[in-house]
């Protein structure tokens, strides 16, 4: 079937489901870029401890990588939330300028040594490469950095915007669509969308959780009892074999979980967003990093083994559904 | 040779590398000389040969590959270890094909370089035993 015929086949409801799938996949991409940024922060911190031999080229590459990843994250955010593009790109430009100034910093020290403003003795106390890395770490997430000026503060701002704009209220609006596609009383009270198949054709034939081959979904539900929700579903889950995006459909309990469970510890992660009504400390197993914002709580666990991801999802599932 | 300290030449145009590595490598009793310019390093090599040469690959004027070629031409028994950045691993492979003993990518821990130097030292010493 050629592309035109395929497009003609896609009806209105299918395109809405397809949009939902595309947004879900884009949000995962957004999280992956955020994760890559956190890994870069960690790499810089590790090198700054003093054990490593590195040169200026390493620090400049680190700065460039952060700018590039941050740009990818901003791009993802703009795809998810086009109306926020201008403001996000304006802040991104500020960070690009900060990065350029940081790279010039070593030149600044050298220039001032030759002009006599900085004595060679002063500059000898900290090697310029370590000084530069220390400045870079301040820019990433420094406690002494001015409020809202760090990359981490910007990441939190982007997260809040995306989660608010893409948030449960938006997803709740889609309830009739999910109902149409998955039936009024779905299995376990969860509307299930196949991320890859249902994006191109209306869901059909799969009526039970067991019809979906999704490793993280299985982990999540393995320790939960049968659940009957007579008034319709209160969750929607978009799933792939290694992927799960679970969203609450309740207005009084905003919750979103995104996970990749591919068996590759370097890539796998669990990300959770919840409004302040949820007590993430008790909902999540140990090992999660939790950040609070005015809008809600963000939590993540990165670089986790297959066993840890299985255990974590099982505990979260039990706490959510039992 | 078996109990003598190694003579190590360290060449990197980034001052910090020599400054940090020299004390770390001298801890085991070896003699380390550092250079920021390939030309000066090669002139010193003409005066006195070194057991091991550790050189950065990307430097102005004379790069690591040229150092490798000239050192091996002067002294076939010297082991040359190449230091590379992230983007130069391909060039490091080229260096290996031209006779470099091994390479190490920046950033690295002095202990990692020490491990390579120990292997090079073993080879040097076994070579010495075979020729005596």
C-alpha cells in the first residue's frame, strides 16, 4: 500500500490517536535528552574530583555537548508545546552566551596576566582547566550560582512547562477518544494504546492486558490483584515492547510515569511526575532522585539494572493499584 | 636494567598534563621529564634515549605521529604511548599500526597510564633478558 492510500485510510480518530502516540514518543525523546544532560553533569563532577588528567579541550567539549543537548531538549519541548517556543529559545540563547563566555574565560585569565591585572601567583593557585571546570559546574547546577541562572533551573522550567501544557488536563480531554478506541470498561481500568500499531490504525482486537507484549507493563502489574473499575478507566497507558507511558485520568490525582526497560542499564530509566497530592517518598522505592517544584514533584532513577527496574515497577504498581 | 628506574619522556602541549602526571608517575621511582614542545623533546632524545615516551597526538608544529616515527627511528626498543582526545581515536589506531605500544584517551586517571607503562616495562625487561 502506498503512502497516499495509507493516509486516506487514516480517519479522524486514528489521526488523534496517532498524534497521542507521536507526542508520547516525543516526550520519551525529551526525557532521554534530559537524561543525557544529567550524565554530562555527572561526568564533569567526576572529573573535578581531582583524580583525572584532563585538558582544556575536555572542558570545552563538555560545554559544547551541554549546549547541544540542551538545544535538543528545547526543540523537543517546542514540538510538544509550540506556543512556548519563543520564550524557551530566548532563555536557551542566554545559556549559549554563558557557554561562550565560559570558553573565553581561560583567555580572559591569560590576557589579564599579561596586562598585569592578575598576578601569575594568583593564577597558579588553581590551574586554569580546573578553574574553568569549576565555573562550568557552577553554571550546570551550582549552589552559589544566581537563582534561575543554572542549566538545571532551566531544565526544571522546561519540565514544568511541558508537563503543565501536556499534562493530565490535556490527557483527560482525550478520555472520549480513548473510550472510543478501547471500550468503556477496559481491563484493569487502563485504556491501553499500542504505541507503534495504534498510531496507524484504530486499536482493535486487543481487549485484555495480556494481549499487549510490554515488558514494563507486565512488571508494573505483576503484583496487583484483579481490579474492576465500573465507571470507566482512570488510567491510560501507551506501550511498546520496552516502553511504557502511564498517565492518570483523574483530575484530583495527577500522575505520569515514563519508563524504558530494554535490559540495557545505560539506557533504561524510570521518570515520574506527580502533583503535590501524591507522596512520592512512600509511593516510590528507594533510589529515586526527587525534585520538588511549585507545580509538582519530579522523580527519576537512571542507569538501573534489569532487576532493579523490574522490582521498582512492581512496587510502584502495587502502591498505585492495590 | 631489571632493577633500574625507567626513564620516561612526557610530551603534551597542555601544561596541566605534564604538571599533574609528573609527580604521579614519579611516585614509583621512575625518572620523568616533561616537554611542551615536540622539537625540544626530540632534541633531548638525541642527547639521551628514554625507555618510554608518552606523547599527546594533537600538538602544534610536530604532532604525536611524527614524534612516534622519529623516536622509533632513533631507538627501536623505546615504547611509545599515545595520548588522544575524544575525537582522535581513529588517529590513535593509525599510531598503533605505525608501531605505538598503546594509547590512552583523555580524560584518564594516572593509574590507567601507570598500568600501560607497567606492561611496556615488562616487555622492555623481557627484551633485555633475551638479549643478555
